[in-house]
C-alpha cells in the first residue's frame, strides 16, 4: 500500500496562530483515495528545518506533500528547501507555466521568485500567485502545495489527485461514520470488543468530542464495490451491537437528527429553558430549515418569567424551588400549551459555579418533555463546570426526544 | 531560551478525522510563557511510531509534550511508548493519584490500565479518567497529556504551566491581551503599523477567532517588574491607538463585558431573537451570575410567536415582513415592556441558507436596542453562511449595547 507523509511549513503553525487544517484536509482526502497518511511534521520557515522534514517524511512514505512557504516573501523557503533536498538548482520556469503569465499581466518584481522551481520539477497551476511544484525522486513523489487552504484544496483536486490515482492505482477505501450518544468511550469499546482491534479490515476507529462519540468504519479493498460491501456489513454489525446508542451518521448532530425526525412527521416543538439560557434553542436552530418545526422558545431565567410567560404557579416555585421536578414539568406543559406545538421540552437546573446547595448542588438538572402522551420528567446530574453542564443537559433532552420520536 | 516540541498521537489525526487543535492551542500558550514550539509531529497509535516521535522531539527541544493515546482502549499506547522511550517499566500508581479513586467509585476493569505510568514518572490529575504523565530524563521534561481538548487544556493550566514556569526560570515574560471587535485584522494591522514588527520587544501578536481579534503583548525582560512595565506601556499605547475597538482584556467575551457593565450599573436586560434562535441569550447566560441582569428571553421564530409573545402587530409583519426595521423595533420594544427591564435587544434576519430573496438576501439582519432613551435599530449585512451570520449578528448587537453602556 502506498503511504503519504505531510510536511506543514510555517512559523504561524508552530506559534499557534494558525490551526493546521491543511494537514487534516489532506489526510482525509488521501485516506479516501487509498493513500493513508502515516506521519505529519510541522516545521519552521527555515531551509534546514524544511529539508529535515522532507528527509523524515520520505523515510516514512512514498508520497510527500508540503503545504506553505511558496509565497513571495523572504520567509517563504519551501522551493529552496525542496531544491536542496533534491540536490538540484532552482530554475526559472517557462512563463507559460506560471499563473501570472496565464493572467496576461506583468509579474510584479516581488513575485518573480515564485516562477523558480527545482530543476526537473513540474509547476502546478494555482488560482493564487504561487505555482505548486511536483517532483519525482528515487521512486517517490513530492508535491509542494500552497498554504492558503482554498488554493491548496483546489491544487490538490486539479493536479495532485489525478497523479496520485495513477500512482496508487487499484485500491479503494470506503469510510462510514456512526455517531453515538448516551455511553462513554470505554463502554462502547467494551461493547465492540475485538471489532476495534488494530490490524482489522475494516478498521473501526473511535473519537470523542463534546460528549458525542464518532465511530469510523474504514474499509480497504481492491475495488470500490467490495470496500463498500465490507463497510456496509460492519455498519450493520455496529448498529445491531450498539442499537439506540447510535443516533446518526456522517457529521450529524443530535439536534439535526431530532429536527429531521420532527420535519418528517410534520411535528412542531417549543422549548422552555432556564439554566441552559437559550443553548437548547440555539442547537435546534443551528439546523437550516428549523423554522419548519421550531416555532417558540422561552428563556425564563427569572422566577417571574416562569410564572408570567409559562404559567408556572408562583406557589409551586415557592414550595419546590425553581430547580425541581414540579417546575420542570410545569414549564414544559406551559410551553406546549402556549405555543400549541406537538412537543415542548424544558430544562431547569443549577449550572453553577454559584447557586448550589447541599440539597441541590451544582450540576443538578431537571428535564421534561411534554406531548399529547403526557409529560415525562427526568432528574439528571452533570459534572465538569457550567458550560459542560449546560451542553450535556441540552444534549440529554435532545436524546430523550430522539428516542421518543423513534417509537 | 527553552524550546518545546509537540508529538500528537492518534490515527484520527492522520486520517484527517480530527483537526489537531491541541497542537495549535499548546503552541499558542507555550509561546506566551516564553517557551516557543520549534517542531510538531503527528504519529500513529503505534508504540514504535510514538517512540520515534519522542526521539525526534527530544532532539529538537527541552520540553516535549504529547497529546492523545492515554485512554483505556487497546489503541491508547502513549504510556507504553513513553516507558519504552525512557527505558523503564510501567508501574501501578498509588490509587489516590487517579481520578477514579478521588471519585470514590470502583475503577472499571477497562480503566485500570490508566493507573499505570512509567516508573519514576508523576501522574497528573485529570478531570477525565486518564491521568497525565510528567517525567524528567536527561535534563528534558516530558508531559503526556490527554487528547480530549477540554481535559488537555485543564491539565496544562493546572499541572504543566506551573512546572514550565519553574523550569524556564530566570527570564520573565509578561503577556497582556486586548480583545477587539468592530474592525478586521488588516485594519488593525494598519492602525498599529510598525508596532507589529517581528523582532520587536514587546512582541505584538494578532490572532482572529470567530470575528474577535486578540492582540497579545508579549514583553520579555530579566525580571518580572521590568517586563510588566514594558507590557503596561504598550497596553496604553494600543488603547490610545485603537480606542473603542478594544472591548476587553484577557479572555473576556463581548457578552462578558456587557454583563459586567450591566451588573455594575444594576441594569437588567431581556432579549427577543428570531434568526439567532437563542444564540444571543446563550452568549449572555454563558456568564456565571448572569441571573443578576438577564431575566427574560424570547425566541420568536414564527410570526405568530412575534405577535403573541411580543405584541408585534400582525399587520406590521404583513406590511414590512418579519425581517424589517419595523419588526425589529417592535420586538425590542415589546420585549422590554413585557419583561420590565432597562434594556431589550432584538434580532431578526435571514441566516440562510434558504429564505433569501433579491430584496432581502441571506445575511440581511436588523438589530434593535430599546431603553428608556428610545429605540435604535440598525440594518446589517453579514456573509459566510448560517452559523457565521448568526454569530456575527449576536456579537454586533452586544457590541452596540457595550458602546451604549460606556456613555
């Protein structure tokens, strides 16, 4: 199997001013054409550092891609470094190969350096001013791509992908993603057992972000159809093993899945939030087209608001407190009644950092879902600070609604 | 000067499924404590690959940080690799050092591996289940941090930063941050002119994230007091140059500054949102203690909700459309009246991707601020897609309110 390695060139990456999304993008697209990236190096804008990066990368892989350092300024040194690595001089390219010539514009003095590439290499067209470079040496392929993500992506599609498909030939990779909520990473790993073993094909990978677990199924085969079949088979296997823990596919969010289900069934929803303060509504309205099912939302942060807007009796708040099963229930029922929706969900809790007591500590949250089938209320407890408590409360209620909508 | 190098561990990085924001975050915070990152390596979840990364990194730098590979699953191999690199065995730590013991919960079998760290190393507390690791070898410091960004950041602040400040010793670095909103990066660079030159001390760095520009003043001197003075001098200079473009310091958000000003003056606020769908309220209630000034919020996503909840006349919506100056104004006035607050802010617009027309294209947003001094409405236009339009609309109205609260 052909492997790739990436060298990201630029002080702005090592100073943290720029997140290296280029490396992630290249890794993802390369994997999907069957050329896995096995290592990635970020180096400074210095010739020796770049040469060292090229040496390391070419020890790891058959295809080496650099990004950045092709601009016109003094700290753009990738072309010099690539020439040094290849042991050749820089040569002025035929101007027809460079973008400025293509534009029929005079090349500014500053940009002239961009017309030089290592002897024997090929210039790659760019929508920006700096051409990319392709070189072959000792059976390995080198691509120097610009650092501007838009230019880099375009150059990859137009010039790199066709070369690599030729170079790699005869291998297909299919990737499927399953999104899970409601169990931790280790629980899911335990449920999957040997499926997550390393050398397995398809490979099952697991990542966690903001409480959402993403399972990747990466199937490699001689042809696309076979890889697709392998991935599909594992997808079914994971679905039967994890059941309702899987809420979606690809990059779907919980709110997106809930929104889709509401739209499919022609149902509407209203929300009444206290401690989440708009976050739940925000998640639902992140979805394009959410006006189809989302109509009303109340952020009843004060007790008065709960009473005046949702009709929660002041005595109820007095007796049980704003953070209570009774009030969560009254909020959801009040919201559904006022909005005239099919569903209403409410959240009231103590997100902290202040406001907790021994009886009602920070992290205590009541969530309630009201529908024509009645009102269900759940007492939850979350950790890890205000933002996490708020997010997890919103995710949890969305998940409850998702399960209700499955029935 | 002490240098750092980063080893990012994880197939999910090399497969492009995860963008390596950890490396960027660490690079940025390390730079700010005077420990520049000189190289960064991404390696696969394989013991030999991690060991090789550790070798490369320790050839480059004095402080080596790894992220990822500390979880409980079979492909979490950083602790084994670090032990191999250090030439020691893994040892079971005193359980009091591990998070599960602290929680007074039985450690699940699967998580037991997380209690092992290389002999002679120190476990670092984690809000997640996997402790981090600190080791010293041949005068170099090694930190193994978790891959989950929230856990990693917290562990860096609590356990790594104090160690590095001790390790770096002898040189004082003072960093001040100024947060700006209301102008682009290039406008600010132009206003600052030569102040942003590379070799300057204090160094003025500029980063942009979600429309917020952060200026870092990084002053380096022999002692803390001198560095502090240098930084303060530049802070004043920037304040006089940028004026009201600067809204805050440190990591303050716009909503935080607005909240502080409201609390200081004992003023209250209500919000009425259409296209931002709860985002504005969410930003305000992200602030701990926001119940002091935030009381009511309405998400009037449907026209009916605007009329029933905020008293926006149906005829007004009919005549001018829900996205209009008139409706924005009526929403703010209605919200303030109903909530009985000092201020009310409203947002109505077309966040897209659908719903735009020639007269009212996607990105058109009206924002309104009502107070006892009357109601101001502004027509805005934002680009770059639904989420950006929503965020920028919320930020813009918060910024208008901030400027009003300055008077």
